[in-house]
């Protein structure tokens, strides 16, 4: 599920159902998946090197800044 479906290692790197975070040498560092609809936003993020991850769910139409601040803390 984490096989890169894009022709290069340049962002955005997409695989089946997830966006993948890759290092400059093409190694997968983690993956994420987000979703939004009227009244909520969500983000799932997992880091492979530390086995840390988070699932963030908000009840707002634009919670992008909050989600990014929480992801940085991983």
C-alpha cells in the first residue's frame, strides 16, 4: 500500500489511499491521509522511523493551522 505511484520522488508522492513523505534519497519516512466535509477536518499521520502517529479530528471548517501544529510535535 505504500508503493509510490508517481513517476518521480518529488512531492506530492501518492500511493494507494495515502500521501507518503519521502526523504531526498527516496526512502519512505511516513504517510498521511486527511479528510474534510462541512463542519469537520481530520488527518491521520504515521512516522515509520519512530513508530509514532496521530489521528486528529476537529469540528471546524478550516482547522489546517491546528492540524499542522499538532503534526509538528510528532
